[in-house]
C-alpha cells in the first residue's frame, strides 16, 4: 500500500486510527485532535501502561484489547506487547515524520516544563530529575533520539504491506494542520448524519 500525504482523501471507513512517531513528535496531541474532529474515543496509551512509580500496570494488555474492541478509536502505536494487536485492528496509521531537530526541541522543552511545573503525568508519576538524562539510558530525551529512525522504519514497513492499513505521512506541523483542516475534516463531514 502506498503512502498517503497531507492532501490525499481518506477512505470513508477510517474509524480505527493509530498515530506513530518518535517521542516529542506530537502523537498524543494529534490523537486528541483526531478524536475531537471525528467524535471517536481517544486514549493516551501511556496512561494505560504506567502504574504508580512507573511500574507497568498488570492490566495493560487487557485495557488495550478492551479499548480497541470498539468500532471507532484513536491511540498511539507504542509498546511491543500490543503493537501487533493494534495494527491488526486498525484502519489507518498516521505517521508524524518530523525532522529530528524539531522533535528534539519539542521533547526537551516538554520534559523541562513538566519537571519544573511538577505536572502529574499518569497515575501519580512525574518527570524524573533532569540529571537522570545523564544516568538513565531510557530517559525520554535519549529514547526519542535513539528511536527516531526506528519509528520511520516501522511506518514504512506498514506502508509496504499489501493488506495493511493506510499510512498517512505528515512531514512537519504545517502538514499536520493541513491534514486536519483538509482530509480529516472532509471525512468528519462525510460521516456526519445531520
């Protein structure tokens, strides 16, 4: 299946949507926007995965299975233990293919802001001290840097599947905005029963 771009029309039955890209690309923000425009449930997958003290929740897989058993939803395409399930149930994968510099600026700003404001993330968890960037190999900033290329490879592999979901590649925030105002808004209008 070929990649679609920001101006390509979407299939009328697109109702089960995954969003992928590196940490800091804007996956959660895009999920919320898609959910609001299409009037479908959206959930932040990290809120299902992380329990108190950053311990993975034992019910994570079951919660993802339950959420994606419905006819319409949007969620980030993350976590190896549920990625095959998510992909098998999806109609479309939206790939945020932003440049590494853009993503790194975003993830650094977001991480610092969350730490300084002590904003709760999920289930009583907060950003760790900034010094952990130097000591934790899985620190979100390091993770974003190391997985940037991997996310692109995974999205391209899905696009190469003959029977896989459609893959929409959005390069940069201007394409995200154009896609939301154009093809996604048109899909929402075509599905509006009024």
